């Protein structure tokens, strides 16, 4: 099990990303728009830099829904390999059959 503080910190980042996604997208679009003047694009970049760093989507870490583990994460199932194996062994994942020989 991962530290509760790390899990909560990641949830806080995800919430901030969702809240500021629209503003961040508009500013990035304005900063890249060649039809605007250089001053307007520079102003958009300054405003983008003023946003919290944790509002960037790449700051959010994929974590297992079951254990909170940050590594060996399967996106399709939203869980780590360890949690997947454990639940698969118990027969709780539909369609998953653990091989044994």
C-alpha cells in the first residue's frame, strides 16, 4: 500500500488539472497562434507561467485504484500488476484466467 499522503497529493493535482484545463488550453493556444502579435503571445506565455505547476497534466501520476502503487500500472484496468494478479487469483476480474502448470 502506498503512502496516504502521496495518494492524496496525486488526487489534489488531478483536481487542479481538471479545474484549470480550460484556461491552460486557451493560453497555450494563444501562445502558439502566429496570427497574434509577438507582445500578445508573450503575454499569454507569462500568464501561462503564472499558473500553478501542479495544474499541468503531466504532473499527475497514474496510480493503482486498489493499492495506490505508482509503478507497473495497466491503464486499461487502472490497477498495478500486483493488484491485478491478486484479484485475478481470487477470480474477481472478469475474463482473466491465471495460468498455472
